[in-house]
C-alpha cells in the first residue's frame, strides 16, 4: 500500500504553478458563486492545493494534518448548509415564484461585479508578489499567499452570510498559514492555528443555525 | 504540590464545563461562576509567590511555581499576577450583576473558559502563543455575544473578522523582532514590526478606523457579553501590549509617548463623543461612550508623563464599573421594551426608574463625570494633557460632554411623558426586579459613586500595579 509520501511524490508535478492556478480558480469561484454546493467543493479543492504547496515547505505529515483540518471544516460547512437547506425548503413560500425572473437578473449583475472585483484583486496580488515578495518563501508561493489573502478578504468583505464570511476568513488564514509555516515551524503553533480555523468554522455554523431559528418577521426587521 | 499556574488554568475551565452542563439553572450557574472568579482573584492576589501554602487535605499550593505546557513555561511575574487578579475580580463583578439581572447562561461558561485562556496568555512566553490564545478567546466570545432567538449578531461577526485580521500581524511581529535581536543594524525590521504591531492592536482594541465592531456588539449583542469583551478582553489585550513592550524594549521608542498616538487618541475620543451625542439607542450610545473612553486611554498611552501607565491602569480598573452598570440598565430596559429602538423605549423610565438611573450613572462614569468612578482618572488625564496642549485637553473634555449629551437624550426619551401609556403594563407587572437584584444593582451604583468620591482607595492600587511593569514605568 502506498504511503502518504508516495502519493504526494506521484502528484508532485502539481505542487508548483498548477497549485497556484488551482488556488486562483477556486478563490474566484468562492467569491463569485452563491451556490453552497459549489462553495464547499471549491474550498475542498483549495485546501488540496494548499496542502500541495505546504508539502514543499514543511514535513508532509504537518501538511497532511493541515489538509485534514481543512477538509473537516468543509464537512462542517456541508452538514450545516445541508441542514439549513432542508429547513428552508420546508418553510419556502411558493408565492415568491413570480419574482424569480428579476432575482435571476440581480444575481447575474452581482456575479459580474464579484468576478470583476476578484480579477482586480488577482492583479493586485500579482503586483504585490512581484514588488513585495514575502521573505523566506519561493515566488510562486508568495503569489499564492497574496491570492489567498486578497480573495479571502474580498469574500469576507462582500458577504453577509456567516458561512461565507467564515469561508473568506479561512481562505485568508490559509494564505497566512502558507507563509508562516516557514517562519515558525513549531508544531504547537501549527496546532493552535488549526484550532483557530476549526473554531471559526464552528462559530459560523452556530450563527447559521441561529439564523434558521430566527422568526421570519424578526429577521426581516433586522 | 500544586503549581498556581496549573490551578488558574484548570479550575475555571472545570467550572465552565460544570456550568455548561447546569446551563438550564441560570441562577446556580451564575452564582458558581461569580464565586469561582472571586475566589481565584483572591487566591492570586493574596497567596505568597515565594513559598507554598498548605491547603485543604494537607496539599500544598505553590503560586509562584512555573508549570510546563506543550514545552512552554507558564511562570508568574508580578505584572501578570496583578493583571490576572484584576481580570478575575472584574469578571466576578460582571457575573454577579449579570446573575442579578438574569443574563443568559452561556456568558458564565464561556466567560470562565475565556478567563482560563486569557490568564494562560498572560503567563505564557513567547508571546506568539499569547496572541493565538487571545484569538481563540475572541472566537469563543461570539457564542456568548449572540442573542437567543435573534438573527446573527452583525457586531459579533465584525468582531470575529477584525480579530482574525489582527492575527497575522501579531505573529509576524514576533518573528521580525526575533530577527532584529540577531541583526540590530537592520532597523527596517523594527519599523515594520512597530507598524504591524500597531495595526494588529488597533484591530483588537477597536481603535479608529477599526471601531465598527465596538458599536456593533453593543448594539445587537448580549449587553453583559459585550461588557465582558470590552472590559476583560480589552484589558488583557492592553496587558499583552505591555508585555510586548517589556519583552522588546526597542519598540517603546516607536509606540509610547508618540505624538501620532496622542493625536489619534484625541481624534478617536472626539469622534466617539460627537457620535454619542446623536444616539437614541441605548446599545449604540454605550458603544460610542466606550469609543470615547478608549480614545482617552490611547491619549494616556501617548502622553509624555510619568503617570502615563498609572493613568491607563486606573482607566482599565474603573471601566468595568461604569460599563457593567450600563449593561444592567440596558439589559433590563431592552428586555421590557422588547428592543432598544426609540419608539419602544419612550416613557419606559417612568415605570422603571431604577434601570434608567443605573444606565445613566454607568454612562456618566464612562463619560468621566464628577462623583463617579470614571472621573478619578479622567480628571488626572485632563490635567496631564493640559500641561502639554490645552486644546487637546479641551477636546477631550468636549468628548465627555458629547457622551453626557447622548445620555441626556436617552433620559429624555425614557422619561417622555407622552409615551408613558404605550408601555404594555402586563409585561411590566410580570417582570419586576427582585429584592436581590435591586440590592446588588444599588450596591454597584453606590460603589461607582463611592470610588468617585474617595479615589484614594483605588488610585494607589493602579500605581502599585504600574510599578510591577518595571521596564515600562521607567
């Protein structure tokens, strides 16, 4: 049976620019999409790309543990949103059907704006990686860090839903983690950063559950 | 022999767990949390550090003995001792008043757990771990801040976001300063560290322009939980900043007694005062009063005076008094008025003069008005600032007046005679203050006035705590 190191060595060709491109694409999907299935899938892939890059900077086991924490976070989001979807489906009012057409148009405008904003953030991240490269890390990883931090901030800033804000913050934290793992290779720090990420996911899940429990009238008034 | 640091870490956590299990018995949980916090504070403040003390069952407690956790040493320093004693006593006070006004039970469990983590943050070295622990506490606070059965608190989400954004700066600063210690010629490392540290602490302390979460949590979160964050949480952040400055004394020249910090403090205080004057909602007014107060603390940090540190510590000591009273009044009034919008609060003061009075006295203290606890340090601050710049002292005074104007507007609304009949009488007769609630809240109010009238009791304490920060006080 192949070990973790064997598996990673087989896909090591992905752990440079392809992983950075993967981070860019998943980041853009996270910013633009409002479909939670797609968001969770993008986050899973993003953590995979981050693990590939981490495997070049730290021990494979540490990278794998960070990836596992990330995928557990995705599981938390998946379960929360699935439960939320079921609850919302039950209480959905069929009378809002006629406005669906105009809503679709609004989403399209919002998606265009989000896409433009994420492309601009990508340009800023690329320029930052060229002009202010991060110390102690290769150039491509520096670019990945800037992309994750920029797109994560954009997502957190443009969202109102607790889960999407948490996804943005976690993307931001992934970018920082990728850089900081070189500066501070301590396992205790890596563990505490993992705890921080997991708690962010749990908090978002808690707030989403609260949102579902809120009576509709109260939610509208706020 | 039980090391003191181990007790400080384990006892609040264990009681937090018990409190969570007993969650449905709010009164019992609140009482348990209050007694635990008070006893821990008492133990930290009174037990000797240099020798073990025999305790129950023949066991000995060695308060000063260090303990190893994850290969990191948790050792007592005099400054950490007083900081921890303060946060435990302040927490006991908040828990007691929250218990009296029936606050929700998550505050107690999350609060005790947070106290344990915050104390660990004050004891642990290197400071990189302290930053991570403070971050964990900030995230946990969101659970206590969220109101039951209401939409997700935007303030709590903003608080979470700003806390996460502060983390990278704190962690990278540590690395930059370690590198600077090895290569002292590279001064660019020091300036980068100073900028990052200033930005991170500005985010954590809600300093202008990162203040939105402060008013956010006071507006739409649980009043006592936001009080906990704005007193215990913020005080610990200040103590960790002091620890940074003591550990890396080179930073002191960049950050302390800096005219830019002084100007920012004055601006923040003025903005807080002006915005407070225009508020009609109790929670938002509380937030802007805190903003003005934090601005004044920043001024104390920036002024070039020997009493600078004592003033800051005095401010941190008296802040919980005013803020807890405001939270008590606000919690009760919004509970009766169902929310704190102006139409719901109209005339409520006639039916509930005690809640109204408590809110106003707490606000006066936060504004630094005479005969209240807040006046003790504000007056000394105005005098110190006036020596250097009369204009800035005048602006600080005006910011206090702004907060008082906001309080007068709130009082006018609450005592609006035309709205008196709108108050649903059934709700009021159902929820009357019990004698124990009245007694505790009246005692807290008298305590606030007592500290203002006899400051000589509390001021030497601040000086004593300031002396424990040996490098900073110089």
